[in-house]
């Protein structure tokens, strides 16, 4: 699989991922060949580029959940782009409640974990895609926390609009690859100014502004290492902080290399004074981190396969080493206390390398 930038796409290239229009209609299926019309559509959508299959490469496996996840992201990110502009200019809502209901219906009632795969973001759509991802995570996490539907709704709405102030940040600052401390201060000042737009738009539901305002304060604390120990902080703000920072750390864009999911999770778990650990636990319960079949690299240089999750600590599963078929249970600290998971093995499009055949040979049902 190769990532080909928009300007280098050629007629006849085979798609590794489907392409949808703004309404979610499938335009090109995986393994279909690009046409000149398809390339023009990619340019019109503002997509940086596409993942292309090499000539003899088979189509990589994707579950129905994975395909729907990508379709939903494509459609909803366009809606958010339009909605944020409407709120910014008119302090009115257009499609927000419908979108919120769709997010909750699709991701706020799940009885299983899903693969939360980060897609590449451009300068034009990164704010919308970030807001959508945070909203989806907030829906899943609030469900696991078993909070009331009204609170879940508020958390998702706040997630969608929390970064609206960044629409006014000058491009020379927001698009920088290496931002200075002063740049971050300027961005935060615009983000706080966005609270006024949120307050004017949600006069009948002041809880939205309260969540975003508390989140902004918690975000400042997180950046300076100050504990978030105010007992008046609402659950929606705590959810928003974990979802925001997890997505920021793992996002794929042109501003730098993203952290792996494991590295981001470890950071959240290692800072309990900043991130509410019950909320972090709800994130663990919502998405797949180290599901059986995931290929990983260990700190001792070994590569292996996750055989079973550890309910007590998601970062300490049972591993089958590729080199000698030795089984390591990272939960047995007296024996393997010095060995940790360094990272997950990934494909070019940021999906975990999965080896289900080896699982079957070990007698593990999947």
C-alpha cells in the first residue's frame, strides 16, 4: 500500500479505501480503478491524497464496522465544517441536533469495542475531523460511564463546538509545524474567545458553555502540569479533556508524527492528577487497543502477537513471541517486570497489523 498525494494520482490506480461524496453515497469501492473523474472529485473534496494498492497487492481486510466508521467520518466532517461557520457567523444552529443524534445513535449505545482508526487530515478539514472524533469518543465514553442521556447529549454537542474559536486563528500560526509557547498562548486566547459564540448560540442550554469553559481551564492546567482538582468540574468537561487530548496525540496530519495509541493511553494513565481515571477507563472500554491478534514490538526487541487481553491492565496482555513461540504474560511482573510493550505494528494507513491465522493455530477462537 502506498500513500499518493493528490497531484500525483494517475488514472488506473487501485483504491485501498472507498471514496464517498458529502452525502455518504459510495462513489468508488475499494479495489476499483481511479478515473479522471475520480481524480477530479478528490481535488474538489480537498483530499490531500489517497491510499493506493500496489499492482499485485490484495485488498486489505476491513470489517463492516470499519467501513461504516470511515463513511460516517467523511459525511459528518463536511456537516461540521458547515455548521461551525453558521454558528460563528449567525449564532444559530442548523444541523447540529441532527448530527448529535446521529453520533449518539451510531456510537453512544455500543455494546462492544470498535477500531478507532485515525485518517489523514488536511489543513482545511483537520478542525472538523478533530471535532467529530472528539464527539464520537465522548458519545462512547459517556455511554460506558452510564451518565444520563441529557448529559451525554450535552457532552457530544460541546465536543462538536469546543474548538470553534480556532476558526479565527491566523493561518500562519494554526498551520505551523513547530509552534512556540507564544503560538500556543495565542491559540488558547482565540479558543477562549470562542466561548462567547457558544454562549450566544446556546442561551437555552448554558450547560454547553459551562462544559467548554471548564474544559478550556482544564486544558490550560494540563499544559502547565497543574492538577485538575476542582470539585465543581462537571463530568462532560472531564470527558472532553480525555477525548480531546487522545485525539490530538494520535491524529495524522502534516504537523508532525502522531503518537501511537499505546503511547497516548500510557500518557493519560500516567497523569491521574490531570485526567480523571474513571474517564480514561471508559476510553479503554470503548475502543480496541490490544485486541487478540494485534502484532506488537516489546522493549526487549522481540516482536509478538497478543493472545489475550489483561482485564486488570490493558497494557499487560499475554504475548506469543514470533522468534521462538514462547508465551509471555506481561501481567506476571515478578517474571516479566522489565518487559513492556514498546508499540503496535502498523500498516501505512495506520491500521494495526493483525495476525488471525496465528491465533487460530494456537487454538484461540476469534
